[in-house]
């Protein structure tokens, strides 16, 4: 699928399984992602 122009975090949870989470910029006020 398509991801909007925003930061996301991709985490490998298992072989061939990935979790994509949208990062809320407000959670990282200093740009620490």
C-alpha cells in the first residue's frame, strides 16, 4: 500500500512479518524517532 508523507516505524516481528506504525511527531518533539 501507500504511505502518506509522514514518518513511520517498521518493526520486524517475525520471519516475513512486519509491523508498520505511524509515528506521531508530537511523541518526538526533538526529532528523536
